[in-house]
């Protein structure tokens, strides 16, 4: 069953890497510059969280390279860089991107639950919006801890269960379909990105990272919580168009700022 679920995740993301349809027109330097600009404008918190510039000459692993924008940032910073992705599409995209800019990285298709590296290899393991997609997230985080050097750091973003995105999806796919007892867990699994996507409470995340010596967790509102970006094709509707016009963003930012989809985790081994 786990292998079947993982194949479904692979097949979903191998059709198009995250952001590919909306933000990538081709494979030239200009195309990649535009995609990166769109990514960091939409999610500016990435650069503050990743702190790419700190990792010159450091051993860095990125899990889930996607279109390679963050991987390129680490390469430009001078990191000693490796990367994996479950899909051959993302590996190809990122290698093409780095080659276009004259950078190099050891990138391979691999499984986050079975990292192909020795114990205590990396100063940093970084994964932005990836590990909640793999069927056994707890095992993947154990693998992150295993490959980190003592004192090494994990910077991981996973989805937060109690988010405005989750509530919106619940209203649309549970309440309005007269299925009010549908759980948020089921909503994320069925309707947010790849099949089986998970989201965690802060308490659950602390449990996932219990093998680390020090863990810092915070949540952050993102464009989906505030309805100020394009929705995925499957979620577009007249109702969503109306909601975007009347959505009380100022109130959410003031009173519900802890109800963001992004959960940012820094963990020291």
C-alpha cells in the first residue's frame, strides 16, 4: 500500500513540478529568472528562512529540488551541494537550470524515506513543502536526522493543519457538499496537491522532530491563506472568485496570523 501511495505521489508531480505550469515558460536563463522572481515574490519568506548566503563551503542537501530555484540559490552561495527528488522530471529541470547558469550539483532521483547518503554527511538538510507528501513522513524526518552531522541543522517547511487554506477547503469540499463530519486530515489528503498530502498541528510536528536536540517551530500565513494568488485549476470556481473579492485579509493578518499553512521548522541535531 505504501509503495502504491508513493507511486501516486510520483505520478502526480512527474506530470508537472510545483509551479511549472504557472511560472515556467521555457528552459532559458530568462525563463528561470522569471520563475525565481515569481516564486520569491509569492513566497518571500523562503529567502529569510533558508538564509542561502550562510552556506558557503557547507555540505548541503536539498530534498525535493522541484524546478531548482532554491537549489540555484544555494549554488550561487557556494554551498557543496547535493539534491534529490522523487521524480525524474524535477531532476531534469534542476540539472538543466544549473547548467544554464554554469553551476553544478550532485542531483539524483531518490526517495526521502531512504536517503542514499552515509550517516553524519551534511551541515544542512533543507526541504521546502516536500516531506508532507511522502507516505511515511516520520521515517523521512528520521532520515534527515541520520544524515546530518552532530550540530547540523534541518530547515523544513511542512503544512500546518489549522490553516485558513484548510478551513477554506473544508467549507468547499465538506460543508457545501453536506459532509460536515469530514476531517481536516481527509480534506488535505484528498484535495490539496498530490494524493495523501498531510498537514500537522504544532504538537504533532514536535513529536515528528523529537529525535533532534533543539526544535523551533512557527507558522506563517501564505498567499493561499490570504486568497491573493491564483488557485490551482481544480479549485477555481465562481464562488472562489467572489470570496477573493470580499476576503477580510486585514482581519486574518491581525487575528488569525497563527493560522497559516506554512509551518517553518528549524531543528538542530
